C-alpha cells in the first residue's frame, strides 16, 4: 500500500501523458479542445504536487 501511495503522483502524470499521446495519434479533434488539454495539464500538475508531497511525508 505504501509503494502505491508513494507512486500515485507519478501514475497520474503517466496517465495524463498517455491520454495526450493517444489523442494525438488517433487524429481526434479533441486535441484542439481546450477543456481536454486543460484537464490533462491539471492532472499532470496535481500528480507532480502529489509526488512531491507524498514522497516528502513518507521519507520522514
């Protein structure tokens, strides 16, 4: 459980990146939709913050 919690932020960043890559390679028109792009960047930022905070707390 602790290892999953430690890697939760990293998993969110990877999920957002895979979503962007999938949208790009499928040729979907969602790549021009600001809500999709904003949602994925928000997911990446939340993942980055979670990664920093959780690793700092679990290291102590």
